């Protein structure tokens, strides 16, 4: 396999019937979209295979064009093709959660987030590959920047599909690091909202206390356009003052690889040169405790979410998923309640540290380093752990290359301030783009 960015052209050609594009030409050619997915996916494997994808997309495009005829005013995502992670239910497409379980056992109503995409004029390009049930057992997806490297996870297919240019937008989910980390590994932008800000009904749960629906796009502008549609009660930010950036000094940051820290230092200097105030703030001094809280919450809630299914289909689960569920079965309700109290305490301490130091955004490496050279792992999630535990919104911004592989800069905002976070992240991304 080659090691360069996989090209989306070539591959088996798909016939282009006259109906593949609506007559007015406002919606992209569905035959071209199908060909792009087919050609790119031969090596990347970002999408769940779908017989009849071309015919479905042609019908969908026609419906969109008829619903919003020329001159009637187009919705914000009109004609945008979006991938949907295979733990999110889509009417007409089976949901398997990256597992061998029968889709009928996982069926249910279409997710609100998918309905919001449709109402905004988006086209559902198909289901994207996920680690099994958004946990730890990787799917077949490869990193579009180097096929021998992981794309990250668990939103692996969504990140790779955007990174390879197969679609401009994809939905993912994050419990710990499953949007931010694959976004960084695949060189795209990823948005993890405040916990509860985007409806999670119609999504197969992992750990509902931590689960969020997020999105991936080529840049922050694409994230903002999608977030305005997906988030409850979206309001454009009122001001655009330069944010004060905080670097979380101490044991947390020391978890990143040496090369990643060096790249992060260069990014920080570039932001200072662009006029952003940056302060180092000691915070998250006990990362072992954070990891223990994550372990208890995810295992207990994962076991509860899969109780009936695991009893019936346990032999169909992959070993890593089964291990999580069995570990959760051994955790008591009291232990889980104590972990939730610990979670609230971590969120309080992070908020207090930001308030006392006057920090508007935390900035960190989006992952501990570039994507590992393995398809058996989705990478280390630790750079996202405390922020996901605290339920805070985060954005991963493409921030250059290390050894030919992408790295990202993570920006973490205050709870509920998703609009301001994305606005500020756009300015930070622009400052990084201006580096020599």
C-alpha cells in the first residue's frame, strides 16, 4: 500500500444516468459522489458497504431539489453530503454499531441529529465505520495520510472520509476522545460539543453520562455551519474579543510525546506572535484519578447499556468490547455514584482554575502525537480525558505535520459556550495558517 494521501479519483466508474443530477444543477452530481466514495474507499474503508448507494443518493438529491426549488431560498447545508457514524440511526439504512450483531436488534427511530441534517438540506452519503459500539475494538478504516497508520477512533470512518475528501462533513460521537483524536490523526477539524448540547436520541449509547454527538469537517468554518444546525438553542456569539489562552501545565501536559510537545510549543509561540495572550496555569495535577473516574463511569454505563444485548449475543462481541462490559458488571452502583461525584469535582476545579487565571480557552495538543503505525489501536485518548470528563466543548484544529503525519491543536471552552469556542477557534486556526 502507498503512503501518500489517497486520491479520490479513479477506481471503478459508476454510470451517470441523466437523473444523477437534478435538472437545475444546484445539487452535486450523485454519480460523481458515489464514484468518489467507491474509489477512495477501496483502500481507506471509511464507509460501511451499501448496495444500491448510487440509486439512493439520486433519489435523495431529487427530493432535496424538489423540496427547495430554485428561488425559494436554500437551507444552510443545502446539497452538502454528510457521512453518519454507524452508531447513529438513519432511516432506511441498517445500524450495526461496527458489530456482528443483527441490525434488527439495534433498530429504532432515526436520530434527531440526522433529521436536523435533512431539514438543513444535507444529503446522507452513507454510514461510516466505527470501532465496535464506539468503544475500543477498531474497524477496518485506514488513515488517508498513510494507510499503515490508525485513523483514530472511535469515529474512524467519519474522520477518514473527510480527510480523504470523500465528503465535506461527517457526524461522529465522543465518549472520551472519539472525535478530537481522529480529527487530529486525519488532519481535519473536529467539534465535541458541551455534553447535552446536541440531542443524542437515536444513538447507540456507550456511557450516556459522557456521550456526545459531534462533527468533523475540513475546517472550523464547516464545523460552525454544522453546529448551528445540530446544537440546541444556537445563538451567534455577541463579541469577538481576543481570548486569553491557558496552557494546562503539569502532569496532564506531560502525557504528550516529546515531539508533540515540541510542536505544541511552536504553535503557542505562533499564537503569541499573532497577539493572543497565553498563560501557563497549573491544573489537573492528578491524572491517575481522572483515568480512574473515566474507567468506572464508562465500564459501568457500558455494561448497563448492553445488558440485554450481551446476555443474548455475547458470543458475537469482539474481545475488547466484551472485556469492557464484563469489567462494568463488577462495578457497584455506589462506586458509579462516587465516580459521578468525582466527575463533578473535576469540572468544578477546572472551571475555578480558568476563572482565577482569567482563561477563556484552554489549548493543548489534540493527541499525544501523530497517528501510531498500527491498525490494532485507535491511539492514546488521554489528551481528551479531563475535558470529556468535565463535559466541556472542544475543537481540534489541523496544526501541521510531524514526520509527514498530521497533528492537531485542541481548544477547550467553557460549558455551554460552544458558539464562542467555535468563533475563537476560527481565529486561532487563521493565526496558525499564517505561520511561515
